């Protein structure tokens, strides 16, 4: 669940909102004067080695040379990467704001 709260309300009930975040809620702190969101607070993710190993077993074989021939060899991966980067039209020297 996501809750949006003003800075002053967050400051007044800090332990309450930290408790909500620690139980999985997302807390968004908003500057009511400027009308913009400033901070998002979420619970930290914990690494679970058992779940990670189970996930690896589930996805093993998903990416193969048969269903992704562009990744069959290192040379093909490099070529595919170069082409995809060249196709991207993003300009990082221009700030959109």
C-alpha cells in the first residue's frame, strides 16, 4: 500500500510511518507548499539465498542460442550490442527539464 504524507505530518508521526514502511508499505513524502513529491521510503530488500537459487532453477534455459540467435557467440553479442546502442536515439548531453 502507498501512502502520501506531508513533511510536517511525517515529522510529527515519524515512528508510525517508519513502522508502516518496515511492514511493506511505501511512504511518499510530499512538499505541500511546492506540490511535489520529495522522497519515497520503502522497506529494504533482504537477499534470500534459498529463494535466489530456486529462481535460478526456474529460469535456467530461458535464454538459449535457439530462441536468441543474436546471443549465440561472443562476437554476435558484441555486434547485437553495438547495433542496439546505435539504434538508440537518446541524447545524454541535453537535460529534458
